[in-house]
C-alpha cells in the first residue's frame, strides 16, 4: 500500500502507566472540592479537559489555574510510565521504510514531551500535536487536530494510517478518510469510557501492528482486463488512492482495444497475453507474478468498475490482521437491492455446486473481489482458464486448509458491468466445467 505516514496516539497506544485515568479523575475532583467548587459543578469529569473548561466558565475561575492542576497530575503520572512492548522496534521499522511519524494526543504538551523524552521516543516524530496546540473544539474526537497534522505533513488522508487505542482516536480518522488501526489489548493508559467507532483494522498490540504494516507494505492488486478501455482508467485511479502503482498488476488478457495502452499510461505494471485465455488464465498469471515479487497479500479486483476500492480495503482487513488466509467480498451479504434476480439465482446455484466440492458454503462464490495471503495463494493450483476459476479458488483453498471468511461488499451495477461476468449460459458452462474438472 502507498503508506506515507503513521500518526500515533500516545497514552494507551505507545505508553502505559500503572495509575489509571479513573484515579486521576478522583484526585482532580478532590483538588477542585478543596478549592470550594460544589460537587454538582464538578460532575464526573468526563472528559477532564472539557470539564475544566466548563467549570471555569461556570465559576469564573481562570481556566489556566484549573488546567495547571490536571497538567501537574499528568506529569506526575508519567514518571511511572513505560513504553509498551515493541514500541521502539515498531518506530524503527517505520523509519527505516521512509514512513513519516506524527503524534496526536489529548495529553498536555508538558506531559507528552516528558514521556517522549523519558522513553527516548522524541526524535522519531516530525509533528507532536498536544491538546494546547489546537482550539478545544478541534481536539480529537473532532477532526480539526488531525486535519492540522495532515496539512503540516502535506499528505492526502488515504496515504496516512492513524493508530490509537480508543474511539476518540478513530473517529477523526473516519471523518477525514484516513486508514486507522485500533489497538485492543492495551489496558493501562486507556480512557475510562468507550465510544463506538469503525477502525479499518484491529490488532491486539504493537508487535501485531508491525506485522500488519509489513503485510500492507507488500500488498499487490491483480486486475484481470479483457477489452476494458471504458472503465480501466477509473478503476486504476481509484486503486492508486491507496496502492502504489508498481504494485497494481493489470493482466491484459489478449484485449483488442486500448486496454494495455491505458494501463501503461497510468504507470502500473502490465502483463499481456497474446491471446485471450479467460479470467482464470489472467488471474493465474497475475497472482503468480505477485508471489514472485514477494507479495504478502494479493487482492483480485475486477476491471469493469463494479467494485469500490473502499470495499477492497475491507476485504483485505481480516487477512492483513492475520485472522484469515482468504477473504471473499460477498455481494449477497451486502446491499443486494441493485442485484438482478437472475444473478442472485445463478449465484446461488453456483454457490451450492461449489459447496459440494469445497465442503464449505460461501454465499458469493463468484465474487471477483478477494484477498489471499501468500501462503494460501501459493497452495492454489488453477486449472480452469475461464469463469469457473472463481469456484476453483474456494475449492482449492478449502482443500488446502486455508481459513476462509466472507466480508460484505456492495457491487456497483451499471449497464456496462451488467454485460460482463456470468449469466445463466455462463453459469451452466461453469457448472459443467467444474464437474468434469473435479471428477476426472
């Protein structure tokens, strides 16, 4: 993937501390009571910074005076903090690969800098954004803080990965369109309340995060293309929002139009069959090439414009996280309102036939949007040159013991894409081909 920068949260993501935030709130509340502030004005101090702004406004006590209490408690807490296992190794790994690093924290600048210097992490970060560095209304979970960092780095959101341990870290990433990772296994340093969010990826710890990033940085996208001059340019443009051009492989399967010319003009890698070998032949060529280039993950993506690149990211997520070997984007588990009845019925029949041979039911066996890890992809032996390859992938992966999962996707049906892919006649041919191929 074309990953240019990683923006980290600090507390609960890179460092932890034995004193929980609940205790910090209690200590701050006690100090406020000693100042004579009524209990009903103090409330539960969630979140603390915004609560102090409110208390200052309601009591007339200068905010700086109240805020200094919180800063003092944070700095004292940091003295007993520690970096989570794998933090420095992860940052070294990212730096070695030329990925820029920034920090986005709700901690005070004094506490954040103290933690970074104490643990030898300060020099890794090009930008450090603490809560005093932005107006209160821009502080995460609002998007303003992240937007300022992106502007400082001069990067498009799709080239950036935001890493945090809480929904407050993920919500601005969702709003601005960056990739995001939620660290789920760090208990110390996590805020005491939850907010719903939908991260791009989830990992347990920083060691797993490094493994995730390694896979993302060696992901190839295989695009089989036969006479796709009408749609190919838009498909490639969409993919380059997230993927490097040299890792997008267009297999020109004997096209008689400008397919190859358009692909080359976009700077992606083009493999050409002199004659049309069919979908299976094109995918076999593209996957074999990606594996020879050292791909950790291989995504297949149709050239007719029916897939959304955001869905490709969703399909790759369980494989990138190491939770599956093979993910299939299922149109039948997503929004099927645009899917014609004949396609639904034909898919169901082919799903049933596929399940007989694979001994596993997949709701959309004919989907062109898939992701394999390299181990699973290398075990799949493609013998079907044409559309039957979609079923063959599932049969071969199942027999090889690959863990297969499905991810809901939405297909974009246009008059053009409706003419592509399988129909009733093709479905009969696929079924017959599978029967002959698998029974011989």
